[in-house]
């Protein structure tokens, strides 16, 4: 497939405007859930993927009315609609009950068609006869749960049928003129990108008319949740998924329609992956990504909530910034809690250490502030491990200070009457030992502690303390318990900045300074960090350890403390 052909566009062209699906629960169950007492597919939730506007026990008429209200209020939808029997396996019921269900539902709203989600092993001839009747009078689609073409995978996920069953089902449906969509999941346990490409090739040889492709979601209470906890599956983040999705779609025939390209579930049910992008953001990103002939996804841009752009770093599997607003995050997490404006207004020279230059937004925001105030002189030393980030920052569609980036690319320095910045590339742990300082403000902005623990160890924070002025502040976006513990054990007065783009606040570690402008860290977080193994700090005594060694040291110390009786979580008041 060279271009993306969406099912929604097919419907809009046919009916003259967007046509929305009304998700319904027929009351049928999945026959595989009770087959041999094995409980169904490993990924399936307890509600069988019931639509968000539904709850158990609702009659069909109530579901239809609720669904119409939902799409009208949320999307300003207008009729006609599609009746979408999404939950569980709609054809898993006696034929007369199914016939009555379809007929009664049809009269409950202005429906133009129906989509029936089912399994390839739940399509007896009498059901096909009924579907053939409906196919002659409405827009009818069958959504067939395929997931994979590899029998070893189907067995691993406890699917309950083989791929030959899928091939037989779609062939029989096509013989009656019924259009069928294959539901596929990428990132299934044990599957490689090559396995997914082979599935795409195999379904391309069958009489499917569309595909519905999802990323694998690990939902609470599922067998997959147990597998995830045991390390048997690693869900794909949005960029890993996008790269695999792009290759899979390229293998599909041009006439295949795309019904959906990402999974949805309530946030409270999702264990992993925790995507940064919302559904709409991902779709817009993927359209551009698919159209780009360059398959190098070293850095991939995405627009954030404030209009600025950030990038995804595949080595750390994270964005450089919050998708709520890349540039605003600099203001909220670093400039404001650091009282940088007040310093520039009251002092001739202000020194800042910027650990983790990244795309340069924190440094740029500080320089822009200094150049707007035209008071004092801001001097920034930025430390960055990856020289490629300057090239990536320069290539962003927009950047808050392109002149600064250009100067750093050319000379490694930027200078103006009110600001000076110098960048040093290399491992900050070693570089910082050669720097004199001291610094009045420190921006600590590595990737998350789990992905980049080198910049969040007790030992590196101790080095930062040594490079601080007596009235210095260290601002960090992370408030992970091991980070809190390190700051507290090093004698900092620990405060918090307002949450931005994340549920938890940032940290402001203060030395001897009036901090009335900041809220103290909650007592609960202090106790968890200091009196439970959730707060065991990362350690890197010689400031040279590998990421793996740092993690091992933490795991060993955690095990030792647990053996001595320290709880995993502090449960006191």
C-alpha cells in the first residue's frame, strides 16, 4: 500500500459526511472464555472491549440512545450511523436470537449499516445466510479477529483457533459477497517485525477488504498482565509501533481500507504501554511518518500542546519534553521555580548549569528571558552527551531560539549583550568534575531515572551540590522516590514545583535560602523515600558505572534492606 486509505473516508464519500459507529454490546459472550476452562485470550479485558459509553446490564435500546448522545456531544455527529457490535463475539448466540437482535437494533436509530465483530470459529452456515440477507440491504462489515497468521503465536496468546480457521472463514464470507476486515495486533508476545510482515503478506492473499490494526495493550486483570510482570512481553511505545505499523501497511494491497490504527482503553485499565500521545496526536503523526520516504527514525518530531515541537529519542524510548507543551515545560519546571527573573533583575551576573541540553529549550527559555529583561548578564554552561541533538534541534519545524542553535553548531558558544552560553559534549559525570563553578541555578534534565539513571544517582547529585553556590537551587522535573531520597540524604531542603504534563510535581532542591515561594515536599513522599525500599537511591560511586551496573547496585541494596525488614512501601500516616 503506497497511500493510506481510511474506512472513515470511504463512508464519508458514500454518505456525504462523516458516519460514526455506535458501539454496542449484544450480550453474547466469547465461547473461548469457557472452553476447556482456559479463560480466553491473554489480552482480553473482562468487559470484552465494550465501548466507553456503555456499562453492564444496559438494554440495547438504552445502549443505542447512549451511543447516539455520545457521538453527537463529542463529535457533533449527525445521522446515519453504523451499529457496531463490538464487545465479545456477537455471532455466539442462537440464530433466531441473532436475527431478532439485528432487526430490532436496526429500527432504534437511523442506521446505514452494521459492523459485527466475531471470531473465525463462530461463523456457521446459518449465520452466513443471515448476514448475506443483511448485506443486500445495508452497509455490512464483519470484523474478524485474526491477530496473527502464526499458529505458534496464536497458541501462545491462547487464541483458541489456528490461521487455517481464519482463511476458511474469510473465504466463506467472501463467497457470499460479505466484506470482511482483519483485526491484527502488533507487538504480540514472541513476535518479531518479520513475523508481522509475514502476517501482512498472508492476509493480503486472502479476500479481506480492510484491516483494523492495534498496538498490544496490557490491561489490568488479564493473563497478559501476569506475563508483563514476569518480563515475558515488552509493549511497544508509539514510535516503535509506528515504525512496525508503517512496514506492515506497506505490505497490504492498495484496495484495503484502514478501520483503525491504534488501540484504546480507559487509562485506569492500562498497565502498559503508557503512551505520551493521545489518539488524535498519534494519527496525525503517523500520517506524516508514513508519507516520509526516509525510514531513519533516529529522531521523530511531534507537535506538543503549546505549539512547539519535541522529538522522540529511540535509545531512551522517550520524548525530550512533555507533550503538554515542550517550551512551556521549561518555564514551569525550571525558570519559575528557579526564580530566574528575580535573579536577573537583582544581580549583575547569574550563573546557570544546564545538565542535559537536549534540544536546548531550557537554555533558550532562559536566554530569551534575559534578552527581554535587558538586566544583568546570564552565563549558562550546558552539558550534553549526544552531539547529534544540535542538528536535530535545528531541523525542528520551529525552535524558540534558532539563532542560538545555529551559533552553538558553528562555534559551540552563543553570546549577546545579556546572555552567554557554552556547550560541552561528553558524559556529564566526567565533564562536571573538570568545571569550576559554582552555579546559582542548576537545571537537571536528563531522561527519566529508569531510562537514564546515570544522571539521577546519589553520587551525581552530590557532585551537583559541590558545584552549587550556598544559596543555590537545583530544579528537576522528576520526583521519583529514589531521587527524593538522594536529595534529602544530602541535606537539601526539598520543595516541589507545580505538576506540568505529568501527575507528579517537579522538585526544587534548595540549600541555605528563603524558600517561602515554594511548597515543601509532602510528608507522605518524604516517608516513602526515606523509610521504604521504594526510595533506595541509584548509586554510582566512581561516576563511571554503566547503566546496567547502576541498576544492579540498586537491586542488590533493595534486596538487602528488604531482608533486614524494610517495607517495600511506607504505610504509616
